[in-house]
C-alpha cells in the first residue's frame, strides 16, 4: 500500500500521525497488509505494528523534520536524515533498503509474500 500521509509519525508537529490514515489501520489489519509506504514527513521512519510494517521515507531534499516523539513499542528506526529506499523483488520475497545520501545503510526489511494465516 502506498499513500502520501503516514498514519504514524514521530515528528513533533505531526505526532501521533494523520487521523484520516490512522482510521484505516483496522482495514490494513483485517486484510493482512504486509507493509505501507508513505511520504510527507521529511525523514525516515519504520514501525512494526500488529504485523504490519509502516515505512515513511520523505528525506528527499526538503528541510528535515525532527523525530522527537517516536511511538513506544512499535518503533524500529526513526532518523531525521536525507534518504532514499530501494526495493528488490525476487519471487515472493521483497527486500527494502533505506540508504542515507552518504551511502550508509539505515535500515533493511525483508517481506515474504504468499498466503498469510
């Protein structure tokens, strides 16, 4: 799933996130979404909530936002840094790498496709 506004945010002026997108989270869970990819916040954020990866990658060059309010219990990685992501798909496996502009790997996620229980 891809959308502009994230349902979860660590940015002080946006935390806890976009209410309209957060209202969709029960549907994401009902239909067993694997991951959601978002922009809008100028930083990198990765959360794992109820089996769903929420990834915000908005560090493409505009002024960066803080990550001062990461939600407890679901935060995997939050960093206020310019970044980009790559996704490689091999059969039913997809791998995301988040990379800082200096080439440093910020995060890596492996998604396994196929039927979920």
